[in-house]
């Protein structure tokens, strides 16, 4: 996201869970992470997603590569881009986003 990065962007981790083992014992553990990327306007959502989702896929791949050494397992990362209008000026939204 080096080219155009909206100033009003936040990332919220919605859920982290270890995926139940299949019982074979040979399959590596997987950690499921669901995250929301929050922007203020629809135009910013398009910037984050990119053409046919290319930028969001790139962000996801880079994030997974950095997260996996931290958690010690393979990671399934589900990213969702959502709009929260004027979240930077709304105390309730700031609280929901963890600020």
C-alpha cells in the first residue's frame, strides 16, 4: 500500500482461534485470524481492495508472512474491509475500535 494509503485507516482483530486438529497428527496447526480493515469512505475502500482485490491479497500475504513467526503456526488470515463513516471523530466508534 505504498502508493496511496488513506490516512483514516484502522485494523481490528475480530477473532483468533486455533483450528481443530483433523486427528491425523501430521497436519500442521493452523490459526484462523479474522480482521477488519476500517476506513471512513467508500473511495478509501476501493483503494485498499485494489483492482480485482489485488492490493488486499498482497496485504494479506505480507501480513501472514509476518504473523506466522509470531504465533508459531500457519495462519489463515481473512481480511474484510468495512466503512465506518467519520470514525475518527466519533467517540463511540473510537471505543469500538479500541482507541
